C-alpha cells in the first residue's frame, strides 16, 4: 500500500502536524505502507489562492500512484487534498485536531464564544461561516476522520458528521532528540515553571503571568521561582508589556519560537510544566511533558482530562486563577510532591507510544483500501 500525506507543517517547522507527519513518514513503512509526504511549506511562498492550486496539483500528481490520501487538517491542506483525491479516484481520510473556523474567528473575526457553544450557534461572520462550510464539506467527503481525543470526536459530530465515521487515535510523541537549553534560561533561578504555547488568547498566558506575579510577590523560604514562556503569536508584544509592567523582566522570560529539539530541552529542564488554556483538542506538548516525566498543572479544557489521569498531574478548572495559584504554590514549595507527580506521569505516558498510534492508523488505512 502507498499513501499520500498532505501536511500543513513539516520539520523544521514546529507544531503537532509537523511532528505527526514525521512519525507517520518514518513509522508506516515498518507496517508495510509506503509514504509520500506533500508539504505545504513548498508552496507557501506563492500568493494566496495560487498556492492552494499549486498544492492541489502536487497532491494530484502524487495521488495518481497511491492508494489513498491522508490530509492532516480540514482546510488549508484538507480542501486541495480532498479535491485531488476525488480527481484521482482515491479514498480520502482527514485528521482533524481542532475547529479551524473557531480558531480563525477567535483571532480575526471577533468570536468570543467557547468552542462547545460555537459549534451549536449560527455565526454572524460571513467568513467564519465559509470556513465552517469548508471544514464540514471536507469531513463529509472523507471516508474516515481521525481525531486525537473523545472531546474532538464530539466536536466533529456536532458538525453533523456520523459518529461511526470518526475514529479516535491518540497522538504519539517521540522525545528521542532533545537539544540544548538556550543560554537565556541556564542562569534562571529554580524552581523553573515552563509553558509552551502559541501566544493566542485561549492559551491563558496573560492569566498565568498575573498568577505568577502574585506567587513571586509572596514568595517565602528562600525560593525564587522563574517563569519561562516558549512560543510566539499575535499576543506576544502585549504579554511582554504586561510582564514588564509587573516588573517581572528578570524572572519571566519569553524565548520566542524555538526548534522542537530546543523546546523539548526546555520542557525537560523544567521543574513544573503548566498549561493554562481554555481550549485544547489534545495538546501535543502536554503529552510531551507527560512522556518526559514532568510535574504538570493543566486546565481540564478539551482533551486535557484524557491526558492527565490517575494522579499523573494536577487538573484545575478553566479560567480559575485561584486554583492555578494554589496548585503552583504547593508545587513550588514542595519538591517531594513534584517528584511523586513526575513518577506517575512517566507511567501514564505509555498510552501515547508511537507504535500504538501507528498500529491503529495502519488498521484504519487497510479498512478503506
């Protein structure tokens, strides 16, 4: 069997689709499936619309000699991949890791609803409605849909997609290649609190900075915690200004976007990993922190409760600064509790082994070909 994988991101680009595409490219041949990856980065330099047509032509060329097409998102690569699969007469599968229309609506078109409400409400923005129609059309045109969590299965089902068409396959992570810790971090005091996220509203970075400021101001026992924020995004300058106004410049560090290897090194060095998001499909970086045996504090947003189970971390309610503050304060002050959570995290991480994901993906692909 041969499949074409259409991916919006590919290493050295960072993000869940990049990591996932690489794992499939390297792992599926061991299961008897040849893989050809078509990368959107190869056409991203072209003007809009033209780039998508050029990408469609690349997928179509690859699809003619393949048995199936797998797209790793439902819009940017999903639409041209769907069209190419239809033109070539090949089965089409799409992986959906979030609601693209909601994410764009939050960032660009004034959407303020949380995702669970958004998918059940008629939207006023024409552009958001167009994106909803595109992702729903791509989902309906696919033979099967892969989602990384039960939470996202419910979201996609709310688009009007039959449950039996949606397959939950948990993401897998590989942390074999850990880079070097940047110099800007090596001299920071401990305990080191790390978060990794795209700097957008729903990642809750602003609230994390406010909570950290309270902890820093009330610190005791000679402890001098530091906060490390890894990532970039549209809120970066605003967040930096917020930290500066709170006089946290020396203990709250923004690293900007880092390579995957460097990001893993920063997580691995952390004493506490925190994810204060109000929305997650299934957080890839949260799984990486789990596999690395980190002491974790995360909100119960989206699929997070499927990652943090059985004492493998501390789950708090969404948008609850008092819970976030008390959890971080306890862990900053009690090293023995951090050690206990670290041990449980490593035990729990076995669910996200690459071979498990590859076996389930192989089985799904063989069902449709």
